[in-house]
């Protein structure tokens, strides 16, 4: 919802809330998909001399 043209903060909030209510519900996240800090961390490669 684009509310860039609305100056009043309360009015903008009301419009956004109405748009959220009207929008289709978002699909649930798949069970195997981690989010944020639960994601697997990428190991840092060794710096300096080449390994091979």
C-alpha cells in the first residue's frame, strides 16, 4: 500500500491497517525453512596461503 501522498500520520496508519485487513492472508512458512538467527552459518574460508 503506497501512502506516500498522505501527510497525516493517524490517517496513514488507518489506511495501512485497512489495507492489511483487506489483503489475502500470507502463506505459512514451510517447516524446513529456518529464519534469521536460526539459519546455518557459513564457515569462513582460511585466509593466507592457498590450501591446494
